[in-house]
C-alpha cells in the first residue's frame, strides 16, 4: 500500500513551509506561540484574559483556527489587537500553509508576539509544525487527569501546560497533583500553571511565563544580531 510515502511527503511539505515561517519569525523578532487543547478547554478564554491585560500599544496579534464560524475572532477582536479567523472547513488542525496564507497581508516587522489558537483537538495539531517558538497545551479540570497519558505527544511537545477551570475543582473529582504527575511522566520537568479564566487564579503566573518567554526571545534575538554583525 502506498500510504506511508504519501504521508511522509505531505508532512515534509508542511515542515518546509514551517521552517520558512520560523526563519521569518526569527528575522523579524516575532515570538510565535501555538495554543492546543480539546474543544472547550479555554484557549479563547485564556487569550481574552491575556489581551484584556496587555497594554494596547503591545505589538500582539492572533490567528485563531476553527472548523467553522468566526466566533472566536469576534470574541478576540474587541480588545483592539489584529485578529484573524482561519476556518479550515473540516480539517482537524492548522497547517503551516494556512498560517502563511493568513499572514500574507500582515507585516511581521510590526509584531512582537503572534498567538495561534489551533483547532480544538489533542491529536492532529501535535503533528503539524507551524513555525512556532513553543506549543502550549491547555487541559481543563473537567477532562480527567489521565489525558497526558492518553495523548502523550502533545504533552511531550509543549513547553507549558495550562491547567484551566480550577474554579470548578469543588464540583469535579479531578486531582491536580495526579494530573501534574501524569504530565511530568510524559514530559519530565514540564512547566505548569493552574488557571481560572472566569476568576483570576493563576493568570498572574501565566502572564509572568509569557513575559519571561518574551524577554528570553528578545535576548536570543540580540545574540543573533550581534553574531551576524
Ligand atoms: N468555569 C470555567 N469555565 C471556563 C473557563 N475557561 C473557559 N471556560 C468556559 O468554557 C467554555 C469554552 O471556552 P473557550 O475559551 O471557548 O474554549 P476553547 O474551545 O478551548 O477556545 C466557555 O463557556 C468558557 O466560558 C474557566 O477557567 N472556568
Ligand atoms: Mg476557541
């Protein structure tokens, strides 16, 4: 059966475009973060709380992916930052070509941070490099502590686990420690922040993580510039 070679070709085409995107992000100093979770874990809510907190002059933009509807872009646009919806029309993940196409009329030199909200799915998005600097996986407390063990790839590949909806802990039998232990079985030392996007829990820790990544990115940019001059 010819299935394996075809799969390899499609993925390598994605990797080629993702490498070009990564080089462009690097050239223009853009920190690109790819948010991945099951549908409804709170990716858009986390971005809403983030955009609400960031100063308006921050050079931040969002590409948000869904199979259908502009709902998430409409939720995020009201904060005044550039936001574009990617509707995949059935595809269960974003790919690098979609990112390239939707960035075509944005100037990367005008951006410092690009958030990508992937299509809600813990499986397929983990196989598609989008040129991001880091993947972030969001898991909510209604989903069960065993998800890192069942879907290890995305937990292994993500730099940060956002454990969301902690305000619901009194109502669901979810053990935070076990979830963290499972995540770290798959990804030793994985960073974790515990958040509620409806309350304020953990949002400061999340914003601190973001700030640290932005600073680390800026200093790595300066090193690249000084090495190349
Ligand atoms: N209780 C609670 N609900 C939340 C939280 N974060 C998001 N939600 C709700 O979960 C639902 C799905 O959130 P959304 O951000 O659209 O998830 P997405 O599909 O991952 O983008 C919405 O009804 C949100 O209001 C949270 O921290 N606590
Ligand atoms: Mg969403």
